[in-house]
């Protein structure tokens, strides 16, 4: 399997305080290529703060972050995490229930394109390719509000994986094999007997070249 000499993500001494409350105290973490990494802790232990730093919502008080061996300069500009190859799936999944699977799957890339004309035939082909690539059996015309909870979670994860691929193709110098998919407790609303399907999708995404942070 292809690997990177440099870790996809390396945190060294990350510290963040909110007034007298120390949310992160010299955190070190490293995620290598093709790795699934679990970040565990009780409520209030700083997991969400760390994720918000990766997304650019917070700026660390001290410490360094490198992505594929390059230092990240803070504060990040809006959307800069995409240029770093990061994509996020939060607990609420970020889907629009009244729209179709296709519209939810392709809305990000459509919004970033120039011009007002949308070729839905082309978007349908790309949407089908994305579902086929990850062996996800969904009707592109189905409204998301009619999907089962597991199907919604899988759709959100495939969309995030596709978003990072789009950035890797569009941004010069971004290592396509250095992408990071961040999942914020995606199993919390899933029935226990359906979690294996999500893990199967994660294995496929990792085999395709990304790393995953749970």
C-alpha cells in the first residue's frame, strides 16, 4: 500500500484556554496515511475544541500543526480547511431533508462553480459515479427525508469524501493521498446492528487513499 513519508496530520503541544478554563493542554496527536484514528474522551474533555481548531473556528493559543509536513499558519481563513484536504461530518450530518440524494451529494461542488447554468445530466453521472465508487445503493431521486438514519449517515460521509476529492483535484500542490475525513460521532444515532455498514464504508474510503479521524 502506498504511504506518505510525512504524517497526514501532526499536532504538537496544542493548547487552548477560554478564560480560566483550560480546554486543551499541550495536546500531541499524529495521523498517518491510510489510518483510522479514534479520539476518545468524556464530555468536556476538549474533543470538540480540537475539531474546531482543525476547522479554523478556533485558533490555538500555542503549539504547531503540520499537514503533510507543511506548517499550518493560523488564523485560518474561511474554508481554508478544504485547501488543507480536510472534510467534516458532524452529528447533525448537514443534509437538507427536503432535497434529493443527488442535490445533497453535489451541492458543494455546484456552489463553487462559476456560472448559473447547471447540467443535471452531468451532475447525475457524477453522483452515480460517487455512489458506485463506494458501493452505496441509493436512489439519486429519493428525498433525504425518506431515507433511513443509516442511509443518511452513509450519504453524508460519501459527500464529505467527494468534497475532499474535489479539492484535491482543484488545488495545485495538495497531496491527493493526504486527505483527512473527520467524523464527529457518526454512529450516535445508528442502530447497533447497522454500524458495521458504516465501518465498511470507512474501510473503503481509507483504501481509496484518505485517513479518518473518529
